[in-house]
C-alpha cells in the first residue's frame, strides 16, 4: 500500500512540473500574442491613477487655498428697511497668498451666527466671481428678503447685546485652475468676528429740558441722545419708541425719530412723555439730590420706518434694558424748581 501510494505520489509529483511548464508556455504564448492588450491596460491604469492623483490633488489644493484665504468685513450697511426686506451692502476683502492662478465662480453664501446652535441662516449673500489675486475688494449690494424672521431678529439681538459676535459665511462654489478645463467644486466657509453694539452702553442724554405742562406735541421732556456705535454696522432704523423705567417703574415713553445709526457716536433729538411725580420724588433722595443725576432704563417698544413695523429691530431692542444716567437737576432748576435733599 505504501509503495503504491508512494508511487502514486511520485507520479503526481512528476506530472506537476509538466503542467506548470505548459501553463507558463500558454501564458507566454498568450502574452506574446496579446502584448498590446496588456500594454493598453497598463497605460490605461497609469493614466487613470495619474488623473485621479491630479484630480484629487488639485481639488484638495483648491480647497485648501480657499480655506487659507482670509475674509474681512469692513462694513455692513442696512438701508431701505421694510417689514420683510432690506438693502444690504457688505464691503469686504478676500486675502490669499496669490500663488495660484484660479477663478472662483460667483456663489450664494448663507450667513449665520456661529455660536448659536442650529446655524439657521439670517441672510443669503450673492458673492460675485473672484480670482485668486492676493488682495481683492468684494463689495456687494443687494436686496435681501427676510427669509427667517427669528434668525434675523436673533442676529440683531446678538449684535446689540454682545461685545463681539462670530458670523459664518458658507456656500458651495467652483474653482477654475488655469490650464485645466475641469471646474473643481469647493466649499467656501469663513467665520468672521465682528464687534457688537454692547447694548449702546455709554449712551448719554444732553441738552435736557423739562416742562411742567406738556408741550404742543404732548411731551414734557426733551434732549439730545448720544448713542455710541462700537460696531461696523450702519442701520436705517427709523422712528423708535422706548419704555422708560425709573427704579423698576414704567414712567413713560421715549421717542427718537429718523434713526440712521452709523459707526461712532450718533446724536439724535429725543422727546419723552413722562409721569413727573416719581422723578420729582427720586431726585430729592440721596445721592441723586447731590449729583443731580438719575439712572433711567430704556427698553425698545416699537420701531416704525415709513409706516412699516420693523420687528427684527424692535424685538432686539426690547431684549435689553440700557441704563442711561440723565442730569435732571439742571433742567429742573432752569424752570425754576429748586432741588434739595429731602429729610426723610
Ligand atoms: C468697497 O468698500 C470699501 C470699504 O468700504 C471702499 O473703500 C471702496 O471704495 C469700495 N469699492 C467699491 C468699488 O465700491
Ligand atoms: C450674545 O448675546 C445673546 C443675547 O443676549 C446671548 O444669548 C449669547 O449668549 C451671547 N453670545 C456670546 C457669544 O456672547
Ligand atoms: C458699560 O461701560 C462701563 C464703562 O464704560 C462699564 O463699567 C460697564 O461694565 C459696562 N456695562 C455693560 C453692561 O457692559
Ligand atoms: C402722555 O401721557 C399722558 C398720560 O399717560 C397721556 O394722556 C398722553 O396722551 C401722552 N402723550 C403722548 C404724546 O404720548
Ligand atoms: C463706534 O462707537 C464707539 C464709541 O463711540 C467708537 O469708539 C468707535 O470708534 C466707533 N466705531 C467706528 C467703526 O467708528
Ligand atoms: C427691564 O426693566 C424693567 C423694569 O425694571 C423690567 O420690568 C423688565 O423685565 C426688564 N426687561 C429686561 C429685558 O431686562
Ligand atoms: C417719523 O415720525 C415723524 C412724525 O410722525 C414722521 O414725520 C416721519 O416721516 C417718520 N419717519 C420715518 C422714517 O418713518
């Protein structure tokens, strides 16, 4: 049995090289006959791999160039404000290293608050076509519909309340690299940090006048409101009214008309219809009777511009109480109503 088995094995072992040899021969014959096919396949695969490397490589380079570019916003001007739309002008610059010769297609970019979860866009900006030169001015003026009232109100609220806020511009576009006909899809996403209005902290009221009986317009207080704008925004607000609080008590309404808020200190005439008794009582208490100054709180009530209610401003203005110290002693003594410290 063993012998037989060995023999069988031997036979098998003898046969094997013959088969391999014949296979190799077949292969070589095949290769000789079809060498062109193999060469073609080799070339095709090589071209494909090289193309893929170039395609993915250029796409990645294009995307990383877009990522490295810097977007700076110099100013945002919002005018012609209506209930559901406004004109927005954004002056910006895009800075790149300028090394790639490429063109970036025009695209629509959405804007949203980076630090508010949900990232709901409050505006869509149409960016024009740009090229990759090192420094580009990109000024956009467009009619902008309010597509999401809550998101636009939130933006105004954050802008009003915060010291700084982060706004992201994001959109899909294509980049054309010189010498390559293919357009590469890229994502344009930039987050800018802009200064906020800090609740108009630092607002003062000067040139105050008080009348005991209301004037023809029904108001008994007037002055100049000096409102600081620490941000880069210009807003056409229109006619705004404010609640006026003294020691937590609602004592009347403040009116400021035709507000066009610009960067820097903005001075507007203001009038107010105020219940006088709480003011006359408070000014006789320490320390107001000596300093002459009372702290009032102003909170947004309504904003109307050429007959249209602008809730995206009024709701934002209603979200904060801004303390405004006002010299009351001087206009009272001008009437004249002497101010002295009450004994109680
Ligand atoms: C673009 O905006 C900047 C900054 O506000 C301004 O200096 C420049 O003149 C504007 N350019 C154009 C073409 O509007
Ligand atoms: C900005 O202001 C809003 C409204 O007051 C507030 O909820 C938010 O936390 C502030 N965000 C930052 C980043 O300061
Ligand atoms: C307002 O500004 C004053 C000084 O300019 C500062 O002391 C105060 O903390 C600020 N208040 C708020 C609410 O930012
Ligand atoms: C001023 O307030 C008084 C009392 O609340 C009110 O009768 C009057 O209509 C107000 N005038 C104006 C102009 O709001
Ligand atoms: C905005 O107003 C503040 C306070 O008045 C001022 O310091 C700042 O320079 C103004 N910003 C611009 C861009 O003018
Ligand atoms: C503003 O102050 C008034 C009076 O103290 C108060 O009733 C109101 O809730 C405050 N509003 C906000 C938003 O702080
Ligand atoms: C503000 O109100 C005054 C008086 O009612 C009006 O004459 C003026 O046109 C209003 N301004 C705006 C911008 O709506």
